[in-house]
C-alpha cells in the first residue's frame, strides 16, 4: 500500500464532498478496495471511512418495495426476513457470493462498486487497459477461461463478478446517490454498470463526488424466483455462469419471464429480447432453446472461455425447466 | 476474558521480533515491501483504541496497518495467522463485535473503540473454549496453521446459524436452517485447510454445535 491519510465521515454529503478531492476514495467494508490497495492496483492517497454512517437500515417504501441502505452488510441483507420471503432471488444470489467472513464485511453499495476484473487486472507485470489505459488487453489472446463472452470489446473482456448485482438487475433495482452539496439522484441498475468499449477503466455511471446511499427495490414481480450459479468448486468461487430468473406461469403458459446473467458479460447482464421470446410461450425445451438462442446470438468466445456459451445455454434450460415445474 | 498468555512478562524470540517490528513501524518510514522511493512519506501515526479480548489497548498506528498486522505485530497476539493476506484463506478470521471477519482485509483505524475476540480470547491452556476442546478431541488439524482461523470462524458460524441466518445450501429460506454436515461445510467455505482435515473439522464443529454425527 502507498501511504494515505484517513478520515471518518460524519454525514453522507460530507463523505461525498471529501471523496471528490483528488486521490480520495470512500471505504466501507473494504474487502475489494484493500485487496487491490495491497497490490498497488488501487492507490488512493486519502481514505474517507463511511462505515459508521447511519445507512444500514432496510425500510419499506410507500410503493410496496424495500429501500436498502448502502451500508447494509451482504450477510444481513441475505438473512433479512423480508428479502427471504419477497426477494428470494436476491437472498440466494448474495448467499452464492464470496465467503461468510467477506459477506459479514461487504456492503450493498460496495458490492455494486467492486471492480470488474480478470486475472490480468491483478497481474501488474501484464498489460491491462482497465488498470493502465492504453496498455493493451492480455486476456484477449491469453488465459481467458473466466472472461466474458457478451459485451466485450477489443479493449477489455473482464466480467463483473457480483452475484448480488445480477439479482438487482432482474429485480429492476434503483440506486440512490448523493453528491457533496446534498443533491440526490436515482440511477436504474440497468444504467449503472457500463460496457467497457474504449474506456474499460470507467465501470459505472457514478460521477466523481457521488456516493451511493441506498438501493431501492420495486415491489416483487409475480412468479417464482430462482438463482443458479455454476462454478469450478461448490462454494466460494466466482460464477462461470449464473442465471437469475423470475418466471410467472398462468393457464399453462409462461406469462412473463425476467432473466439476468452473471459470469457471461462485462456487466451484470439482462436480455429483454430473450425474455420477450418466452412471454406467452408454452413451457418446454423448444421455447427455452429459442430464448437461449436469442441470448447467445452475439456471444463471442476467445478460446479459453468458448465453453461458457454452451454452458450458458444448458444452465438457462435447466433453470427454466425448474421454474416451470407446476 | 484474559489478555494473552503472559507475553508482557515472558520475552520469547517471537515476542522480541514482534516488538522490534512494532517499533520499526512506528519509528521508521513504514514503507511496505516493494514500495518505491518516490512515494510520499508515511503518514502521521493515528491513535487507535481497540478492546481486544476484553482488554482496552491503545496504539499509535500508521493508517495502513491492517487489523491482522495490528494483532500480530503491535499486540503480539500471534495466534491469529497470516495466510494469503487477501481474504481468500480465512487463516486470519477473528470476531469483530461477535461477527467473523477476515482481519487481513480491514484497517485497524476503522475499528477504533470496537470489540475484538481472537483465538487467545476464546480460551487457553488453563481453560479451553468448547470449540477448541472439540478440535483437540477430533484431531481437527494437521499442521495447525489454519486452526485458529477455523475455530474463530466456527464460533462465529454457530452464532449465525443460531440466529437463523440462511446459507447457500439452505433448502427453504423460510425455515430456521438445520446444522447438517452440508450446512457446516458450506458455511465454513471461507476457511481453507491445505492439509485437508475437513472431515475432522466438521466432526469437531458438529460436537461443539450440539449436533454430533
């Protein structure tokens, strides 16, 4: 770690103002930031500790949803009875991520802001456009087994590793942010994470000097909620492919389906056209294959990660099969 | 809970090394390994008070000091181990305000005024914690390097299960999860044992948790 100075924030707007200064960064749980600071991949010269701000409550919204404070721990969010009963896909996704120790520290806002990353982002001896813009991407022709098959560019194919964010996407969450003079705005989760394009170092639409204060969930959509994660070991590993699904059946047909994916894309992936392909369809392999075909039409492997394309198809078929068992 | 096993009065080689490291960190520039000369000087040490195993400990620390390094290098509580130092192995697991965390991935300064329990605080030769005794009884280790992390993690895990917190393998999110072997293995996945003593670790935890196999 390079040296830094430390301050403890006393208000959300004050924290946002302090974080707007050159070299400053917010720290909450710190599980991703400190990991990267030890490797000098992140090099803040000033840390603004927001971990004691009063943003750790989950409250009901007037519209029938829930407002989750940015500092609610991943473990507490997964265990909350309202999340477990009404937003099971979110609880399941959180429990599929990281380890119990990390979930006890990691926060809702911090989880959304963890870096989109691959092994070359961590390897400071190799080029990485995200770590060092313009240096090149070692993953494109390198070891890319874990990299993205959707949403990549010629500059970056790193995956966003968050399970939580995949569930947030399928639930159409909104992210509340505040700036240094107390102005607030809401960002739909669909617009929060960015595609890498030419600027993979810019991962979110959060502006410098803005801080996440809460994530709001709309009322739960009708239907069964599932989260399926496929990975190299049974626990504590990033997804090779994960599927969040909310499927509503009516009169023997699929009334609506929402699908989001982890491990496949350079950001938490949602595919409305694949969902539309399922709406009104009869449950069955033919419908599921058609939806998978839409989802993966533009998927592009880079050698090591080619297997993710058929794996995504099979995982989606399995999840839809499970969701539509009467 | 007691402070530690008499470290202040029995200078061992480890204690002398630890004290030297602590002094160096305070007096010298405190640059990390591999740091380059062009970097700014180390920031001014900041006051930090932690309640460790029931004893208030006040220190002056470089803000960069992890909770793990604080325990080992500044408080000579070397029961907490450094494995990967990146939150992947669980060897540094301690209980912060009763909840298990990786001490390597947090800064001591962030926990000013908070309560910490380490393996030394759970019990010692004069009186083992039931989890420590169960690990001994079931031979829940081989080399022992991961053991303090396993034990602290297991104590935190039992509290989580007791509180009804679900896990990835909990079949029904509406139920109070049962403490089965599958549940224990999933809940302990943040603690790696490279000797692969897992069957005995699980047996020890089942016994301490009141659900012997």
